[in-house]
C-alpha cells in the first residue's frame, strides 16, 4: 500500500512520516523522501536527494528556488525506478510546495508512477488553518482538488492537535451559519461533506506527540476495505 503524504509547507509532513512509520513498525514499512530540497529527518529507504539536490540544480541551471524545484522534479523522473520500492506500507514524503505535484506535469507523472497499485493520499494540514467554518470548507475543497488531480482517495489529517484545540463538530455546525457572499459556496460544500464520506476522512493527530495514529490507520484501512465506501 502506497501512502503519499502531501500538504503545505511546515504542516508537519516529515514529522508525520517519521513517527507514523515507526508506529507501523510491525509491518514491512519503507519510507521514501521525495523532497529534493531537504534532507530527511528519518532514515529513508529511498531518497530523491541521492540523485537530485535542489541547491545543486539552482547553481547548475542558474535558477531561483521555484524554478529549481520544478527542474528538480523533471530531473527526478529519470530516477523514478530507483525511488519506487515494495513494502506492506510505502510512505512517500513530499515537498511543501504542493503545486509541484498538483500542477506540474513532471510532478504529476511522479505521483502517477508511485501510486500504482493500492494508494492513498494523506493531506496533512495544520489544524489551526481549518479552525473556522470557512477555512474548514476550504480544506474540504482542497481535499477534493488533491483527490481529483492525483486520482487518489485522500484523507484529510489535521495536525498539531497537541497545540490547537480543534472541535470538528462545532466547526461543521458553524458551516450552516456562514452568510454573505460566501454563504452559498459554504452551503454547497457542506452538502458535499454530508453526501460523501469526506467528513469521515478528517482525522485529528499530533504528528509530534504521536496521537491519533490509530485513527489514521483505521481510516486508511477503511479506504481499502472491500466493504468500505470510498465514494
Ligand atoms: N506542536 C506540534 N508541532 C509539530 C507537529 N508536527 C510537526 N510540528 C512542527 O512543525 C514544524 C514543521 O514540521 P515538518 O515535519 O518539518 O513539516 P513539513 O510539512 O515536512 O515541512 P516542509 O517539508 O518544509 O514543507 C517542525 O518544527 C515540527 O516540529 C505537531 O503535531 N505538533
Ligand atoms: Mg518536510
């Protein structure tokens, strides 16, 4: 099973990958770093930086950081066979620049190559960012964008719940009360939540304190359960 961990910069992806992989220690777990700009904070079984380092790409191609990241994705595709690995769980850490995967053709190709077979995406986001009804609705919408762009079922994992007091029920109830110009968008998104299983895919964790990992594990299994609803 491939687990692709995606999310904005600093949301806690690498911390999650490090600690969730050790939580799964009774399985054959492999960890792959796909961030060409950062050395992993865990022992990586495969590391994109063995082949492509963004700081070298900046120098060699005389590019700024964004251009170099895009170029790094393009160059990394040459080594894709070295980055794909087998295991009960293969966990992929990705760069904070989500658009590299979502909106660059090379990033999408890498995502396609690593997600052959059973794959799930974990959208890791700082719970603080989802803590108002409007922002929660935007996170749900983002989940839908990621699922559609990467063609992978995507679970939303609200991270840093050790420092953020996130009440999912209260936020969901607040969706009904958003008025003004945003009211209609939020109302429609609320029905998306109601009529799909998306809301069951919102899991609260602390990657740092290792809480909520049982819920992530169950949610991942739910996605693959033959009787589970992955609509
Ligand atoms: N309090 C708290 N801090 C966290 C948690 N998870 C990660 N952090 C902190 O958030 C910061 C960023 O964590 P990373 O794991 O590097 O985040 P990332 O998403 O991999 O960052 P980029 O690779 O730069 O996009 C670090 O200082 C972590 O210690 C958490 O659950 N709780
Ligand atoms: Mg990281």
